[in-house]
């Protein structure tokens, strides 16, 4: 019976196979594209990452106790459990999609060279002197070693690299690129090659992170250009240009912390010659610096309450007390430090120069010096190793600015004011070096303060409100408009820019309070203007007579370091048409998405360690996302 059953089964399968062959004639032709996605090439996913992470290979991290390696940093970013430099187990709730280990170029790998008794390092008088100082291995010895290195790197005018020509820099750079190659897994996790150029003339922050589109083969053909070589961004751009000519590769630079630049980040004059910026300068800056890191541990750089007094959300993570040098902060510096003001001034320059020197998109990143890219408030491992999670007062009280003016507390900023920020979000088709780098270049990117809000915006002339609900929302957005980072021009008669906006909360985070559109423009008298529009919000709130939307509320339980998503919305969307558009005036539009209040990292620490909250730190905050602008040119 079993034999008969088997024969019957085989016969049945044979008849099915024969039937399938008979259906071939009505199947699509071999060259027909039944799948609608074959020809789609627009970005269809958000990737979250960090372009600004330091490990113990950065001298200013290693000399204060960081022992993490680039391999540790990549493993952590990919979701593995890693032990911090103090031995504390650490892990992300969700992995990142990409990472740049951007260790400082200046004496890269220094502390590892000391531990290994590197012959090239100890072959120099400077290296032997440093080894002698650090040999006891005590905290005091580490501090003295840091001062020894700092006096060479940061304090001396026209400082020369004491290790140049020894081969040490080449060895350490190749270790960095080796680590990136080991962990780069196209489609799953991207390890972009990069480093930080640490320019700080007179203590004013002009740092840039240099991001390679390329792999190790091209990156190893150069040694990173450092501030020993020059502190002038224009010299950096020259080096980048030479790299591209030599290798056929591509580079871009990402400035950060204009808030600590004392007015030099978005200055009206060049750094060295002090001549007014011109068309050639503007063109080169935008070629090599298409995006800006607008939020990170050392403060938020979107806006400042003194520059935007009518914006109730402008005073977020404000660090406006000095820099890393002795020069005091003055009010006239502020317009040359913040992104929104730079965007406004850039349009005025475009009118006079024909080129906008400040037409940049925005991302966030951490600038953590622990090797751990932590941006969640309840998982924040701090700026540097000495302020990793602990009940010791150093966690809150460690000074970050004001070190050069110990008798003047007015410019002091402590670690309690640090933000657990931020993340870079890119719209891309693939999780690869090339796709992510290309998104940076075209500015189809947005910044978050550490949360993983998803936000998308398109601008065009003919969008309708019903387009928000289209099943092919993104495809239509690209066909009929431009995405964040894009350009509109020459408005059709009688038409105004219309924006389609969608935002979703972080799946593991707080609900959304509202969506805002921030417009900047140059009026008929040549003056720059701005206005904030609430375009979508949760609940049944209504704007008051002053046009302001009431606050969403606050569910934060400070004692328990908790909150509730009983308020706010999981998602918001908006159709918005500019109600005051003048086709003769330059303008930009960007989107800001605000979450409901949630506990700050200091509040989580107070609960976990049973300690008091700092008096000058709010217990809750409203995290947010900022998109790159869309510009309109007449």
C-alpha cells in the first residue's frame, strides 16, 4: 500500500509541474518588470548613527583614563555589550546603523603607544619625557602627562608635531582604518573612516570631523591633516582637494560647536587674513562642508534665546559662556555661532556674492570621549571617562569651560549641563559608505538630540493636503517636490511653497508634542527675518490670542525618574502653505519636531544613585529633531 501511495503522490506532482508549464504563456514577458520597486532609486529608509565618537586613541581621552579601542566602539555601536574604561558593562537598547570613530589627529594613538613602548615614540626626546612622567601610573601622573601633551599641542604658538616623520602617525592611522574595514558590513552596519581636525586658535573651537567616502586602500595613502599642520580651515580644504586629486576619492568636513567658537565659526572674515569672505571662499566652504553638527554633548547650536526672543523653544541646551580659552564671551559673538542665524546671514551673502557660504544641512552626534555612543537619557556614559556613571560629585561638577579663568565663575560650564546628545539621521537607499556619504553631500539629513524620531519633509508648488495620505507618499514627494536639503526657485505665478511633513516618535521614546516650520527670509529692505509656525500638534489645543500654542503638559515624576505617554501623539503630519510668501525674497524652511517632556539624564542619575539633583539643572526636557532646510531662491 505504501508503494501505491508513493506512486500516486509522484503522479500528482508531475501533473502539477505539467500544469505550471502550460501557464507560462500568460505569465509576464521575461523582460517585463512586474515588481514596481526595480526602478525606484529614491531614499527609502532612515539610518541613525554617530559621526563623532572618540576612543582611547584620542590623546585627550586616553590621557584621562579612556582605554577603549576603535574595535570596542564599533562592537558597542553594533549592539554588543562592552565594558567601559571603568569596567561598567554597557549596551545600547538598539544598535546604530553607522559609526565614525573620529579620534583626534593630533598624536593619534598616543597612550597606546606608551603602553606598548612603541619604538618610534620612544625614539624621540619628547616621547621619552612623556613616558617618564606617566610611568608611575597614578592619577597625578596622568594629569601631569596631560599637561605635558597639552603644552605641546594646544598652548604653544606654531606648535610642531613632535612625532612627525617617525612613522608613528602612519602606524596609528592604519590601525584606525584596519578597524573600520573589519567592522564595515555593507547592508547591515557601516563603519565610515574618519578623524577629527582639532583647530582651536586662542581656545576658540573650529574643530571639524573629516569623513571619507572611501575605504582603507585610498585612506591609507595619506596621513591625517592635523592642526599641527595648520589651524586654518582654508588650508584643510586645500589638503582635502589634494587628497581627492591624488586618490580619486572624496572627503567632506563637518564643523561643530560654533557655540564655543567665540564668533569665529560663521565669521564675516577669513581666519588668518581677516579679509571679508568672498565668492571663492563661499564656494569652497560649501563644496567641502555641506553639513554642520548642530547638537551634541557640549550644547545645542540651533538657536539662541537672545537671537530668537519670540521662540519659546530656542533656549535648549544653551552653552554660551566662553570657549576653551581665556577670551570672555560677548553678545556680539552670538550671531556668528548659531545655525539659524548663519542660515539667515547666508541668504544675505548669497544676494551680494552670488553664493551662500552657510547653506549647510544639519546632523547631530555625540562627541563622546568614552568610546561609547550613548544618547539615551537613562544610559548616558558621559563626556569623558572620569565622568562615567558614578555617585561621585565629579559626575555633575567636573568643569568643561572656565578652566583658564579660575577666579571668574561666570564662564564656568560643568558636566551636569552636558546633553545626552545627539544622533545623525540620513535618508538613504542602502546602508553603505557611499549611500550615507552621498546623503551628507546632498544634505538629505536631519539632527536629533539623541532620540530616534523619524521625520520627512517635501516642498513644492503643487502639493495638496490629500497628498499626506497617499500610499506612495515618498515617491510622489520626490516626483513633485524636493526633500530636506533641496532647493526651490523661480516661483510659478500665484503659487507659494507648500510643505508635506510626516513625523513618528522614537518607538522606545516619548510621544510627540508638535511639529513646527521655521522660516527665515530676507525682506525688501535687505534685513533678515524669522518666524516659527506651529503646523501640527497633539490633542485639542488651540493657539491663544498671541498665536502661541499652549504647552502640552508634563507627566514627569521627578522622584521616580519616569514619565507617561498619556499625552502627546505617536505620529503627526502636516500640510502647510507659506501664508506670507513673496516670490522676490530669498527664504529657507526647516522642520523642528518636539517631544513631550521626559526626564533628563541628571534626573535618572539622581534616582539611580540616590543623590540630589543639581540646583541649576531642569529635571525634565523636551527632546527634538531638526531637519536640514529647503531653500528658495528667486
